[in-house]
C-alpha cells in the first residue's frame, strides 16, 4: 500500500453576524487611532503616542479577524491548497514587529523623558484619553456577546480590552498632571503602556515564528506520539514523523509507518490505518484532524534513500 490521506476540515466559518460585529469594532478602533494620533501631536504626550500605536495594532488585528472570517469561506484551490489559512499568521507577524518597535521606542524615549520632562497639555490629554476609553468600551460591548464564539472573536475582545487599559493610563496621567503639575506622569503612563505592549509583542512574535518555521505545535511531544503508535499491533517502525500548524485550529501531522508484510497480504492494513488515525486524533492534547499516514513494508523502508529520511 502506498499512502493514505485523511483530510480534516478547518473549523471556524464565521457567520455574517460575527463579521458585522468585527467590522463595527474595527470602525471604532480606527476612529480611536485617528483621534489619538491627532491628540498625540497636539499634546506632545508620549503616553498618548504609545497608546495610538497600540490602538493601531489592535485595529489591524480586528481587520485581520474580519479578513480571516471572510477568507475562510473560500474553498481551497489547486494553487492554494490551504486556502488563506495562514493570512492571519503573516499579519500577526507584522503586528508583532510593529509592537516591538513602538514598545522599544516608548521605553527608550520614556527613560529620556524621566531625565528631561516634556511639557504636556493636561486638558487636551484628558479629552483624548476619555475619547479613547469610551470608544474602547463601545467596541468591547459590541464584541462581548460573541467573544467565546471562536478564536478570532476572543482575540479581538482581548485586544480591545488591553487598549482600554492603555487609555485608562492616559486619563490617570492627565489627571495627575492637571492636579499636581507632575509632568513625569505622562512618561510613567507611556512606560506602563510599553510594559503592556512588549511582553505581548514578544509572545506574538514567538508564536508566529513557530508556525511559519513549522515547529511542532505546543503541547505535542512527537516522541510520545511515536511511542504510542509503536504500541499498536503489527507496527514495526515510525519514521519521517512531522507535525506543524497551518493556521489557527489547523494542526497537521504526517508519518511513514512500517507494518508487517502479512497485513498487506491479508487486507488488514486499512484497519491499522484507522487505528493510527484514531490515535493521533484522540490520545494527545492537540487533536490532529488532518493526518497523512503512509503505510510501508520493511522492504520499501530499506530501499528508501537515507539522505532524505528524517527521524
């Protein structure tokens, strides 16, 4: 028997209702970006500038969620065999780089401003901070009822929530400056927002690189997978075992499995294939709905070119 393929279907066809909520939230966050960008120029506030970049990243994330919800409805083709499953990964990588740059700039500029405080207009800063907070709360209300519908909706809600915290920091800084004249409050708020951004950016960068480099999915121990399959009756060897992630909710696994020659002669090979597929679906933290398993005889294994084999 040459090879047998089992193809799972990607989860997450978002309904029009979810897409509409994402579009509304995207419109709100886009307004926040424009308003706060103007505000950061008027006030000279580091906190507001940093929060603007934060909001821009959130807006981009929401746009990606909208695109993903739409693109997922398009079937794969002979030219795009996975459809647009990785569009969110590529966009997330861009977001991570943007956040790292902005967070690093805010941290460096914040340290400088602690030494040399910059005059910030407290009244205008408060106004734009309130605008940002109110708009973020509105976006949260739009998304809250559907935040558990799928990964995209959960991620979108958390992005807006995180940005709302940044806007709250801007408001606190404005109040402190207005009541005490302590100009460094703006810098401290900017550093606070940078502290929110940088860990998230690093985590996002690490996760997207893992996917693009086709590392084994988190929580998957391929040695344990190999051991589990080898425990099946008539299985003699497992080689060229690979696992990776195409996109959110779409882990894949492939393997060459050597079984007894008699299984091909008796017609028992299909039952072994079903056992292997069931094994990788049900026995591990990540369920591999999409599995490509090639069954081989020992003779086929022996003839294989060792230069292209992987353990």
